[in-house]
């Protein structure tokens, strides 16, 4: 069972969580985040956003807003 629901909201945007991984997996020796390696990981997973919750990175895909394509008569 996952610690997180499959959808998370930040501001007025919704994101589908596709992976959760510990932050320490992407730390340099000085405890800064290796953004290049993190970016490669996100790309490999098919994500487009990274959110942080506690000690985890949430690899996410933004859920697009719904569009009204036609009007019912």
C-alpha cells in the first residue's frame, strides 16, 4: 500500500504520482540535490514534474485541465 494517494494538488494544479523515491538517492556528497541525475530519472519514468513531500520526491505527470469541446443542444 502506498503512503500517498495517486493524485496530489499543488496550487490549482493536479498531478498524477507515477513514482515515489527517497531524496537521498539523488544527493551529492555536499547534500545538495544532483538535479541532472534527478532530471534524467524523471525523463526515464515519463514524468514532467517533481514535488517533494517529507523525505521523498514525487515523480509526477501534470493532469491537464478539462476543455469544453462542444455545447450540448
